[in-house]
């Protein structure tokens, strides 16, 4: 395969590889409170994809600690048409991992929602 043909095949793969940024769960100051942020390019699904990734990461984090996810605050940006077409969408969430003994409110098991406020 010639170099030009190889470049044609590798270029899309290289572009797609940089479409999302993986969020890392970090402590958020208060005991037992954490934060996760994700970003996704328009081609990877923008803010909606970032939200799915962050919720999945938070659930995985809580499950590893024998708990369930309780979102405390969620913020999604990049939902406008211009942002969906030209920039990364982001999603940030503060949360706790709870056990059934910790909660009077049910934990979140579904996809969840976020406002763009």
C-alpha cells in the first residue's frame, strides 16, 4: 500500500480517536462526594454522548464500591445547534455513592437527565 493510500485510511481513524475525552472521577471536597466531567465532539455525539459517558463512569465507580449512584448536580453544555455542529459538548456531574441503608431516595439506575441551565 502506498503512503498516500495509507494516509487516506488512517486519517479518519485518527480524527475519531480524539472525539471524546474520558473523565476521571475525583473527590469533590465534601466527604463522600465526587465529580466527573466528560467531553465529546459533534461527530461522537456532543453533549448527549458526554452525558452518557459520565453517567456510565459514575455508575461503574459506585458499583465498584458496592453502592449506587445518587446525582447531586448535573450541568450539560453544548446543546445549541451551533455547538452541536462546531464544538465539543460537555457534561459535569457531582454525585455520591450510596448504599440502601444511606438513602431515603431511590438511587439512579437509568440514563438520567440534565438541564442546560
